[in-house]
C-alpha cells in the first residue's frame, strides 16, 4: 500500500499527512460512532419533544457532546500517529526526525539516535498535555464527575 | 382543549400481549396518574402516548387526530433520569426548547430575541427555585434539582400533554412532597394535561384527578404472555382542583 500512496501523492509532507490520516482515522471514526451510540436514548427523545429536528439534534445535542470525546480519541491514537509518521519518513522522505534516525541507523550511531528518540518522546508528551489542557479548558462540563 | 380518546387499543410484541382492549377518555386539563404492578404495560402505554411505540390495533386519538408517529413538541416528557443535556448549563438547558423553536437552522438565538428568551427562562427558573444555579451544569445539581429542571425544560415549550415516567422514583421521600407542590403549581399555571406513571399508590391518589389502575384480568398460568393488561379501575377524583 505504501508504494501506491507515494506514487499518488509524492514524497513531500502530503504523503506523511495522508499516511497518518489513513492509519488513524478509522480508529477515531469507530470510537466516535460508538460514543454517539452510547448517548442515552432519553436525551434524544427529550430533544425531540422540545421540537428538535434531525439537523438540530446533530448540531445542538450530539456534536457538542462529541468534541471532548474526539480529543480523548486523538490522545489515544497519538502513539500510532507517531509510528505512522516515522514509518513514512523512514521510507520516503528527505527530512524529519524519523528520516534522520534511519539515516544513521546503519552506523549504529546511538549518540545521534538516542537524543532523537528523546525529542520524539518530549514532543509526543507535550502534544498529549496540550490536548488534555484544551479539553479541560474548552469542555469543562465533561470533567465534572457525574 | 386537549382530549385523549382511546378505543379498543391492543399492543403486542410478537406473541406477547402487553395491553388488551384499553378504552379511555381523558378531558382537557386532567391530571391522570397511572399505577399498577411492574410489567403491566404502564410504561408501554406512556411510550405510545409519547410516540416511540405504536398501537398494534385500535385507535389512539388526541383531539380526534391519530397520534403522530414520532415524539413532538406538543407532548413533553420527564424521565426518571438522563433527560438533561450534560453539556449545557441550567440556563441553556432551559433555553434549548425556545431556541429550537425559534431558530430552525442554527438552533441558537442572538440579540434581542435571546434576551427575551432569557427573561422568560429566568421567570420559570424562579418558579422552580433554581435561579441561584443558573450557571451550573446538570452534574453539579442534586437529584431533586435535576428533576425540577427537567420538568421546567418541558414546560417552557408549553406542551398540550406532559408525560411523567416515575419522575420522583429516584428521589428522597422528603424532597418528593416539594416536587408534588411544584408539579401541581405548574399544572395549574399551564393548563396542560398530565399523564404520570408511578409505583406509589399514595402519590397517585394525592396528585391525580383521575387514577388508572393497569392489571391483567385474565391469567393463563401455562402461557403467561397470552393475555395482556388493561385498565381495571378508572377512578375519577373530585374536588381536587380547587384544593390544588
């Protein structure tokens, strides 16, 4: 699949982004679909008795409750997103952390590789922390214990 | 005027008969309480009124019109739980009904219309005693406060019929009597018809202008699902309205 991808979208940033999206989106989509199905039926019926149309149900009841779930899903797939990024960079790229690691791999230059690994860890951790912060600030209601 | 007329109503799930031959006429501005053993079809009856279950046979008319096939704004509902929206504050939970009515596409109001809606919601918040909690989220409220909000949320849409499915079943006995006063007050303010399912016989008689008892008339011990429940007692209570 990877060769086809690189033939279609080339070797630049677009290829990396496409690979990460293809790798991660199914999990996120499945997770959100399941969370949506978990919404209590009573809520949907209640909204209908308040006069909600299908469209209004989506924009006022379902989507607003899915944003924090989306952030949770992103935090969960962050690990695999990094794996996909490094894989893409290792195979077909001329820049990036993954590319450099694979470049010096053949010399077993651990003094170069280990700092890169540390960088990746730090970046991933920061992204996770930022997402958690965003969830707590923007969707305070979701953090209130029910 | 809201009149509910039910003639020869049957409800079956496959071979299981839940309700058989139910006949009923309910006038405008009645408070109908529904009692009965569990599994006797009280909740199924309420679901039919709500529009999420449909009669197998017989006619179910509101003001001479067949019951709509989906829940709609003319019939409000208060469930025992889960009928508030956790992502909205108390005020926004209350505003939601008005916003959905007046803004079909965005579902939100702005400017002068928003201020008018807020003023109206504030009145109702005061009536149910939640004005101090307007900016809290439902998860921060006690069970009794949540139910008061849920009732107010339905009432703000001025439904012709309000359906209550054991609304006070999960509350402390002390709070329940406050809730009774509140629901009678709202019922008199809005001139709606109320159907309330309860397992508490005393509550049923204390609140209702009409008490319906659902029970099975015939039981076949070999095939318990062969016969359904029906209204075995239909007790009109007089002199209640003036007292309320």
